[in-house]
C-alpha cells in the first residue's frame, strides 16, 4: 500500500467517495410513475449517467496505473 503513487491514492479516494454519493445519483436516474399507474424511465435523465460513468472510469484508471514513485 505504501508503494502507491499519488495518482493511485487519488483514484482510490474518488472511488471511495463514490460510495457515499451514489444514492443521490441513483435517485436522479430512477423510474417514475405515470398518471396511468405504470412506470416509465425519463430518457432525459440518462444524461446524468454520462458524467457518472466517466468519473468511475477515471477513478479506476488512476487506481490501476500501478508502480511506485521510486
């Protein structure tokens, strides 16, 4: 663990913080009931998924870069 680069620590911090912020994001992407009683997905809300996926990918790449600063 101590041989990690600062970018590895940044990626780890990004992914760990995502554990706490994932619930509000999920609520933005949630299905909503229609007046007829059925549920439907609001396709405009899927645009919120694009930055979320990018955030997770960047965090994972930073975490996996590997190697030490030595």
